[in-house]
């Protein structure tokens, strides 16, 4: 049998490509390196383990979110290192017929379309989380304009709102707008504001959140900023205020907010100016 010495040998698996493929889709690098069964096992184990972690509601705290992200990244690195090692040890001079660039692209797209949303849903957890950007400074100093805040979704399906909770809800007159305010008055309580001071059930409330920059007191005849008459918060409603009272547009202007319309409760700052990341919303 004659062998043409000029005949080029088909290249085998490139360890760097194997590493990159498994970093994008766990197990894909193993498939590329000629170990499809190992790749499928790696993919199934990785995502089942990730789902189990996500369903534990770790993302409801900043430390839990960091632990979750770190663990998932470590899993991806381990899978990539394994794929790199397999590609280096592979003695097969040529890639398998199914190892075409378009097959890898299809696998990545399928993973993004199917597994991506599943992991996103799991990260949100049984109770659900979301991220919102604070668009104004009406809650300063607790929340600054531009802060990205993690919300617990549907927080009051079973529990009632608590005083001090920072909540997000749609503006009744324009549901496309979302407001973030602090719960101050609860259902059944009477709320009155006299010369900037909040009174609940006829007693002055020791307000740890209210901040005032304008010393002028606006009379009730000119607006509700600093004075509102006594109102009773209806059942299923809460009275909300912004911490930065002089500029906040809140229940003083549009009345109590229906609890069932609250879409989320602020948990912690995910990202903010300075060293604000991880700060729990209080």
C-alpha cells in the first residue's frame, strides 16, 4: 500500500477551542474532543446542579447571589479544564464527522434559547427576583439615583406589608410608570401630616427615614407637601412616602396604594456608586 507523503493529515482537536466551547456550553468541548457521552453527562450534571442551587433562593441575599454566581462559574471552569485535557490527550488525528463549526453554533443557539431562560427562571427562585434601576433621588439617602436594586417579586401574596418596607408599584394614573417608595402607614391606621411631621393614629410618629432640606413649611392651602388632613388607610392599602420628603411625589398627592398592585419589595443594592453594592435596603 502506497502512502502519499504529501497527503496532509486532518488536524485533531484543538485544546483551546475545546476549553472555549465548554466555557460557553458545558460539555460541548468534550463532544468536540471526541467524547460525546462524557459531554452529555457533563451538560446534564452541570445544569441539574445549577438548577438545584438556583431553586434554593440564594439570590434573595447579596452574599447568596455571589455564592451562586461563583459556583456556576467554577462549574464552567471545571468543565472547560476537563475538555482541554481531553483534547490534549486525544490520539485521534482527525475530528469526528459531526464536529463542524455550524453544529457547534446550533448547539450554542439551542442552549441559549432553551437552557438560558430556564436558568434565569430558576435564579429568580420560587418567590422570584428582579432588578430595577432607581430613576430619582426621592429615596435618598437610603437609595441613590442610579442604584440597581434587587427586588423580591410578589412579596405580599401571603404576608402583609410592614412599616419601613421599600416597595415598587405602578402609578395608578399611568401604569407604565413604576414608583419606588417606603411604606409608612398600614391598613386601618389613620395618617396625618402636620408641619412635616407624620402622625399615626393621633400620635407623632418617630420617623427614622424622613429627610428635609427645605425649612419652609408649605401650608395645606398651597399643597399637601408638609400638611395633609387625617385620612384612614383602607383595608388592602398602604400609605407610602419618599424619604426625601421635600421632593417626593407619593401618597400625599395620590393617596394610599393598593397592596395587590405592589410588584416588588427592595432587598439590596446590586450595583451603585461608591461602595454601595451589597447594601441591604432598610
